[in-house]
C-alpha cells in the first residue's frame, strides 16, 4: 500500500455521506447551515449565497459561497466535509457555463443574477 492509498483509507471514515450532503454545483444558490459554538451554547447560523467555486477532492474539498450584504460582497470558503457544517440545502439551481464564476465579483444589479437551470438554454436555429 503506497502513501496515497494509506491517506485515502484513513480519511475515508471522516467523509460525509452523500445523503448528508445535497448535490450542488457551481452556480447554485445554497443554504449552508453552520454550527456556531459560543462558550457552552451551540447554535446554527444559515449562510445563503451562490457557489462561485469548488476546489479539491476528498477530505480537502472546499466551496466558495458569495452573498451580498448591505451592497457589499461577502465570500466564505467552506470545507465541505467539516463537522461544523450541519447541512447544505440547494435553494435554486443556476445555469453556469464555466467552472469558476469569479466574474460575478465585478457585476452590479440584475446582471449579478444567473439564469435558472429549469428554464434551460435557448436554442437558436
């Protein structure tokens, strides 16, 4: 067993199962339920935003979620398999044609929105 297979076998039990994590892709609007621990109390805080990037694989997989608060963009990078994340819910499926949506950082107003995936792409003849 080489070093890579050994690391994969150790981290395998730390991965969240697919039923715990909803399937989301870049462009989707999601609710990330994050456990916040303050002293002895624990509460869940919801961060809703658009997934603009996904990176890594296995236990190192992360996603960057962007939202707008008081006309200021806020981005958070969440480790997908972190025990601090209670659950991830997909609110709306977005139709993205690329893997990283960093161009949304420069957009303002209605151009910031992505087309809904249910609507589909228009086909021109």
